[in-house]
C-alpha cells in the first residue's frame, strides 16, 4: 500500500478510540540511525520531530571516534520529547568492544527511561548488531535508500537487512521504486516518499533578503542544496559551467565520501558549504533554476530526493537527470524537466530560465505538491504503528 492511496483523514474512528483508551506512559521510540541529527535536515529529522509529540524519541547515532581513554556518550535534547545519543569511542577500538558498549548503553538508557511500550525504528540494518536482543512492541524499518549500493557500504549489510526484514512489523520506503522491491520481501511494506514543509519553503516564492555569501553572485543563478557525494554528477556540472560561463552555479551542502580536491574549481561555480535548514529558503529565493544533477548509477537507482518538493514549494523551476521516482512523481506532470544527457540538460536549463514566476509553472508545481506534507506523511506512519500496538 502506498501513502498516496490513503485519504486525507488518516485516523479512523475505531483507531482514535483505541489510541485514546491506552492509559499508559508515553512509549519509547528508539530510532537507530546512520545519519547525524545535526547533519543535513532531511527525512529522519522531519519524521522524528513530529513523532516526538506522541512518543519519547531516543535518536541513537552511530559512534564517533575521538582521543578519549574510555568509551562514553554525549546526550542532547534538540527539542521536546527527543533525546540524541552519540556513543564516543577511543580511536582504534575493536569491533567487538564497539558493539558491546553500544549494547550496554542501549540497555542502560532503556532501563532508566522505559515504563511503557518500546517501539524500534531502524534507519539502518547495521544497528541489529547491538539491538538484536530487544523485542519492541512494534519494529519499524524505514528503508530510505538501498544502502548496500552506496560507496563504502559494509559487506554484511545485505545479510543484516535480510534479518531486519524478517523481524520488522512494518516497512516504509523512501520512494515508489524502492517499494516495488521491498514489497516482494515484506508483506506489510508501504511507499512513503519524502514530503515537504510547505510553510517553510513557500516563503521563497517572495523576494527575500539575500544571504551575504550569495548576494554578490550574478544571474542567472543555478542552485543545488544537499549532500555532495558519489550520487552527484561532478562532470556534468563542470561541463555545464565551462560551456555557459555566464551561468552561475551555487552549490550548498557538505562534501561526503568523495575527495573535495576532485571538485571543479571554476569562476562560475560557487561552493557555499553547509547551511542551516532555516536558511535554505533565503538561498532558494535568489535562484533562477534549481538543479538535481544526479549521476545515473547503482547508488541513485532507488532514490527519491527530498529536495524535489522543496525546490517546487519555493517556486523554483527544476531540472533533473532521469531519476525514476522524479520522472514518475514530477516529470510526467511537467513540474520538473527531465534531461537525459548533457545536451538535453543544457537545453532544459535554458527552457527553465523562462519559467520562474509564470502562472503555468506555479500551477504545475502546486499540482505536483498536492498532498505531499510531512504532517500527512507522519500521520500515516503513526497510524500504521498504532494499528500494530
């Protein structure tokens, strides 16, 4: 079943009665994540910040390694109802002791906090190595991406995912193409594509004050925000910048898993680094076209980029390489121009430069965004969880 098949009123009267009759402490939602809470603000942050209104969320990150004598952990509370836990390990600590410490830490946290149901939310199957002894009232696998296809993926990830799929009560996928695969592996899988905080990004449709590091950059401006990694087509951006030196390319986001020295350094390519989620609309407001220059490889085969609806909510025309979920979700309706190959990409950008602010484009963008809100998405996820409690 997919999110799109659900009515806007997601909670039935029967479910409301059932949830309202539970006279117990707030459940603990233990979210086991391979992504940092303070990294790029994306699906995990949107989902967990909303679920924290009803559950006590423990966001348990992968370890960091530092010059410390003994393992320890850092705690923080970025918002009400949500606690971030970061294990801190000595440099060179062996895998067995890393696993043992994480298992012990999880047990200590739960012993101190758990008084109601335990709900397990896995963003990575690798966390099973230290949580396979836990038995949650509901176990969720939020399969955002096909992680085994990413650069540097652990060799045991495929087997760990097989084990997690056998334990999970419900599986959510980050897009429809990934759901087509996982629904054949799990009987309770649901396509839950990334959504958008409309109120946050729609302000970019107005002219906002320019951030200081973008104000001096000329027009036309082509922009990208997100992680710059092996999924990013570096060669495409370099060729575009060389062929159209008058086009200014603004790239926002961290560089991960690739050597920064391999990035093209041209006068019309501007690397502005990572930005706070709150600041993204101000940058987006000043762009003429938003780019999704994804390489076509195994790591992008099943992606459903969060930035697609965010760009559109901000009123910015979008040009993308042929990513399956972008084509089916946005390209077929004309909200996003899809370009196969370099020449097509250049032509699509030229066409998109005429679109910003036009009535036709705004209508297509709004039609593509209909029903795509994080509030609706999280209500759907919560309903699936409560049906299993």
